[in-house]
């Protein structure tokens, strides 16, 4: 009788964990990490297992364990669907795509194809593996994308042989897993939820297949049946250890590689920060200077002048070290530090900034963005994007007109709503360029 009472207690605890997990998933106000949610789900499964174990002993059959196995499988499927389609922490947006307008869909489709679709095998895998020790990409991000894709479909290797006997051979299992992972990628492609990557298919299938072959070893298979179906198969413990030992070694090596990668990432980040966050002191050693504008630097859109001729006497000292001429740092940086004119401006360097080209100052009401621009003839005109400011009620954007040769061109801007990606308006300008590259423009209503 005690076994029945305790089994009920465990079942209740399992339901409590599961309900809280579902509450977290459905709530938009409560944040919990993926590990925290996995803890809740695994806790629910553990209590469910213990409840089924005691109830099976009370009933003297394994029917509760078989039912539990189906419940475990359904919960895993719910978790898999959530992480691959609906979880915003993993960049998923569910099926919001169906709420978009035709213009918003058309705008985003090209961007999605370019940024999130990969049909070249091993392109993503190689990109991540070569970046483990050299890039500023967080090591945890690399491991989640590589090892996460290997591990995420491994549970199918447990559930399919136990629940679907007809699929329990290597060929059928491989075909089933391949269909599942390709289906997931296609759904992500159709709904724009996450990336659609051939490397995900490779890693998902590889992980599930390796786990299937491991779990199909006779003594491991018997151990699994004993645990989940309460069978009493004989097990050779030495053979089980021989299988588990290499797996443990691989896990330890992966953990060690993660720790080493994290150390390299921290060092790379420190180096990156030190090259951008440094003490900058401006030293002006000019006592007198001829009154005339002197250009000491120019960018794509601006020219920068001193108010008098003194560029050979204006220095900058970085981190109390050696001093350099400001013009040398800007034009031919001899240091490893990241140099910009804005950095000098914040340090107190006084200069005159002149725009190199005529510009259009766009002022557009609402929370919007310019999603696409079109130039009728790019051999005549190019554009440069200047300062952009998005206020509460208005977008202000500078667009510089860079002439190439005499002629006329039409410049079109498509403006989209920031929230719905709906096309709000189209702004068209007619640009006239004279033989001496003077520019005039007029908005076409």
C-alpha cells in the first residue's frame, strides 16, 4: 500500500514541475534560462519515472513504465518543437510570418535567404571550428551550435527502438531521422524561424545515428530495457564499462576544449577591448601658426581641417606611452589601436568638419526604417549614408549624393514600419548632375 501512496506523491510532484514548466513557457513576463527549463522538465520526468517504478511494483507489471515512456517521448517532442520553432531565446519567432503583409514578406525574404540559408555542406561547421580559438564569438555559442545540434536528436535513438519496433533497424532508423531533421529545417525555412542549414541536417543525423549504434550494443540495449521497461536481462558489466569509458573520455575532452576555448575567447575579448578603450591625450605643440585651413584627414564623406597650419605639431599620446602625430594615426595608423576621428573629438581635438558632397536630409514621421534604396543608373550616382537618428516620433537620416558623371538618375527609398515590416511609403528623388559634377535634386510627389 505504501508503494501506491508514494507513487501518487511522485506523480503529483511530476505534474507540479510540468505545470510550472508550461507556465514559464507561456509567460512573457517571466524569464528562465534554457538550463533552468530543462531542469524543470527533467525533474518532472524523474518524479514520473519514480512514480511509475513504484506503481509497477505494486501492480507487478510494467504497464505504468510503458505509459511513462510514451509520456517522456511526447514531452521531448514538445521541448524539441519549442526550441526549434518558438523559443525567442534561440532566435525563433514561431509562425508570426503569417501576420506579415506582402510587402513585409517580400522585403524580408531576400535578407533571410542571404543571412540564414546555407546549402553548402560543412560551411557552417568549418566556420565555427576555425573560430574556437581566434574569434570574438563566444565559445558557448560555438559549442551550442555544434554539440547542441549533435545532441538534440539523440533521444530519438532511445525512444524509436522502444516504441516503434518496425523502425528498429539501422536503415529505417537512419531514413526516419533524416526525414525528421529535414522536416524541421524546411519548417524553419517556411516560417523564417531560425536558420535553414544543411550542416544542421548533417550534425542532427550524425548524433542520432551514433547514439543509435551505441544503444544497439547488446548489453547497453539490455540495460536500457531493464531501466525503462523493468525487464530482467542479463548484463555483462565489463562490456558496459568498455562502452561507457570512451564516451566519458569524449565528454571530458569536450569539456576541456570548451574551457580552453573560453580562455582564448576571454583573452581575445580583453585584447579587443584594450585596442578600443584606451587613454588618449591630445598634445598641441604649436606656439603660433599661419592663418589658413589645413586639411589633415578625410573620410568617404567628410574632410577635416585645422583652423591654421599646424598638423606637424599636433600629437596624440596613447596610454601615457609614445606620442604620434594625429595626422599619421588617422591616415597611416602605425599602432594596433583602433583609431577614429570621433575618438579624437571625444579627447578634445579641435577641428573643422566639412561635407564633401551635397546631401538629402530625410525626415520621416513614425518608428520606421529605410529598408531598401534604388538608384536608376549607378554609373551616374552613388550614395553614402550619414548620421541617422531615430526619435520617438521621427526618423532623421542624412543621405550624401556622390556624383560620378553628368546625367540624370532617379533615387528611390522604401520606408518600412519597424514593428510590422509593412511598407509605409516610397520616397522618390530626381537627381541632376552637371558636367562639372554639381548636384541638384527634387522630390517627385
